[in-house]
C-alpha cells in the first residue's frame, strides 16, 4: 500500500498570485487577445516568474515558500540543498540561523554587502554591487528561458513590481538576450490591491 504520510502536507503553492493574475489580464486587454503565452516577471524585494497560457498559470518559480526561484532583495532563491546540510554538519549552523541567512541576509544584500535595494545596487561603484546585479540578471534570464521552454514559445513578457517597472537596464538585458523569441515587452504597474477587490466583488456577486 502507498505511504499516505509521504507528502507530509507539503505542496507547491507559488506566490504573487494576485499580481500575476492582474498582469496577465491586463496584458490580454492591451494585446487584444486571450490566447497568449505570457511570462510575467514580478520583480520587487520578493521576485517570481509565472508562465501563463491562455490566462491560466502553468508554472511558477516559487514553491512551498517564497524562498524558491529567483535571487531577490534579501532572499537567496534556489540553492543546492546539500549546502544547507554542509552548513549544519560542518559549520554548526542551526535551522533558525539558516532561516535568517536565506531569507534576510542573502540575495542582493548578501552578494553586494551594501543593500537589498536595486536602486542602491545600481548607484554603487563597488565591484560586489556589480557582481550582485550580474548574478541577478543571469538568474532571471535562466528562469525566463525555462519558462519559455514550458510554454513552447512566448508572445509577451510582462514586467511588474518595483524592480520590474523601474529597472530599465535589467529589462534591456532580458530584451537583448531573448530577441530571438520576437516577443513583446510590456511594463504593467502592479495592482494587487485592485485585483483583490475585484475578486471579492466577483465572489459576492
């Protein structure tokens, strides 16, 4: 018989759902079609991608927690799980300490040693700040490539969130890296509060 406890209540949740939903709906309005393959890039202090086909999410970079996936402001994003085992066995780090490191002391802040805010990273001339930006851009492009593979092509890439909307150098890198896809680039202001109100209205109606 199958082990009914093997899942331990763990499932892939994904996060930023309201932002991705609003962005996908708004992109459909702007492009005049509901039949679209979209990659929505919600990039802020927290960051995630969502692959959307015909208005439905088919993949996301975040999983059981918001820690998975992209490099973020202070979160590491995905790393080799064996690193955590190594740090516990050989460096004596506790679970609580690892939690603080991965969620609050990593990402742009951890690599740059300056800040988790992309605006500070772009203004700095420190080599570690440039390295942090380069890693962030590399990880973003790698995950976008994976999402493009899941969708089998991309009609448009949507940038939203504080970094997505305001960091033109990052968008330029993505646009150049994926010029072969011939996809449209959209910048859509995040409206999670509006989407929440809309969902409540539809529920009550």
